[in-house]
C-alpha cells in the first residue's frame, strides 16, 4: 500500500489543486513554469500556504527552498491570507509630501496593525506601494481596486469604516 501525504489527500478532494495540476501539465513539469504555477495557485487559494508550496515543489521536482524563495522574492505573492478588503497607500514622492505617511500612521493605529498585515478581524489588509502613477491626485489610496485621490487620514479612515460596516 502506498502512503499518501496530507497534501496529496487534499488534492484528491480539493478542486483547487486540479487547477495547479493543469498548469503543471501545461509546462510538462518544467521548472521554468514556476512563476506561472505560483500565480495560478495564488489565484485559486488566495495565498500560498505551505502545503501548496510543497505540492508545487513536488510537481516541478524542485527543492521547497527554491519555490519558497521565488514566492517570497516577488511582492505579488502572499504567504498569508489577505483581508476581505485591501487598502494600498501610495508612498510615491508626491503622495508622501502631501501626507501619505500620516494616512498610514492613522490606519495602523486605528486597525492595530502595521503595513503588510491584516486586521485581527480579517477585514482589512494594509499595504503600501512605491508609486501608483496618480501623482496629480496625491495623496492617493487604492481601496479594493478603486483609486481614491486627494485623500487625508480622516477620509481614508471613513472609507475603511464604511467597508467594514461599522
């Protein structure tokens, strides 16, 4: 009898692993497809948990350390689940000069988290970006994919409160 790992047992049950399998097959297990496989996995699971990274490593016959290294190098990959809502504060020069730092400080204080973290209630992930290219409407914030310009601490916090349903 062949022993199966928990990830393989999950793969038989969890259809999200089938999406990874299709992508692995498209690349014939070629390690050069790692980034595309990671993207598909994150798209399917929402983030890259350890079992998923192990599954990909086995599928591409790569050391887990290499898969983990790529997943942590690129900022678009996340190893932790994100919040129901995402708030990205632009920290480009124009936004920073016009108060983006104060916006982040207010959000961190009110949410009880730091940039790169998700609130304890799982509602908001707070991120920053070097520049989103919206300098003309600085300071800019992106909430759930919507760019909001000429923000300040109060207007941004009000939008977050509205999203959280408080």
